[in-house]
C-alpha cells in the first residue's frame, strides 16, 4: 500500500498527539503529588492517580510504542500498521473512562483536549484508509 492517502503532516501530528497525551497525564500526576488535596489518603483507590499510573500510562506507552513502529512502516511505504494504530486510538476516549476528579481543572482540561485531538487525528487516518 502506498502512503499517498495519508499526508505526512497528519501522520506526524498523530505521533505528536500520542506523545503529548502521555506527557499531559504525567504532568497531572506530578501536579497531584506536588500539591495533593487534604484527605486524599482516605479516597477510594479508583478516585486517585493510582489507576492512571498502573493502567492508563502503561497502556498508552504500549500504544505509543506501536505507533512509533507504525510510523517507521509508514515512512517505508506501508500504511497498514498506521491504519491499525488509528483504529486502536479511535476508541481511546471510551478506554479512558477513569476518574479524573483528582486532577486540577487545568490538567483535566489539558488531558481532555489532547484526547480529543489524538482521537480526531486517528479518526481522520482511519477514514482515509478505510475501504468500503
């Protein structure tokens, strides 16, 4: 398959958005740890950053690693891996239905914005490469 359907800038923005999402979540965790709310130790585990550290970040890091491999294939002329990565990211917002109330408003807004961005880019790539 040729790369002609997927603009290099679009492919690059996909990889950048993926990396930015990981960075934004890490920043939210750092911000929480630097200034935790009073009484957070009594919160149920699912209301804290713990699920984000234990499940979300490792999964996103795997997604991103797979996307980096897909980008190498894309640059070599094979769009199938980036198409598969796009399909995986397209449902990301549903996969991130973890509690965000522990995040500051600024961090939550930044994470949500990047989730929307990466999902939109993935959806565009998926639509470009879908064969009906």
